[in-house]
C-alpha cells in the first residue's frame, strides 16, 4: 500500500502517535507499505510555524529535515499533472494544500491518510481514516 500523509498525520506520527486510529497506525508501521510526503506539507508546517500556530523543536525547517532524514519516506513530486488535477478535483473547499494533497493522491495512485472529514469525503481518491 502506498500511503500519502496529510500534514497533521505526519506530525501525529512523529509527535503524538496515540492520536492515530489503531488501524492507520498499523498500516503506517507496516514496513511493506510505502510512506509518502508531499512538499506541500513542508510548506504548510513552515507556514504554521511562522504564524505561531504550531511550535516544533527544533524550529520547523530543522524539524522537517530531521524527520525526512530519519523516516523511510518518499517525497512526492508536484508536477504539471498534479497542478492541473488540483483545480479539477471535486472538493467542497479551496484550501490549496488540501487540493494539492488530494491531487497528488489521485495522480500518483496513493492512499491519503487523513482525519480531515472534507478530504475523507472526496470520492475521487482513496483515503484511510487517521
């Protein structure tokens, strides 16, 4: 299984794994599954840190680099097809990060791991409740 982590799931995995649904946690811990991160999640974490909405130690950029260096993770590209799909996917809101994540899951045939009800409701992608 190829699992794309929503930004909050990436944080939970690293900082608060007890917040994850037990089924999702098992899948994320299963070494036979691939774990993917979108660059938009890094963008979102830096933005949240800059706005004071989250505090990461070390600061967000160092946290991201450390997390990526210590996790067996693949980084999803953001290419033209994903950019186009982000505007065509049926989501009830315009959040650019969510649109990029959903489009990435669709174009790359990944399962989006999320607790976001708006993303879980998207019928164009596979999701796993976090």
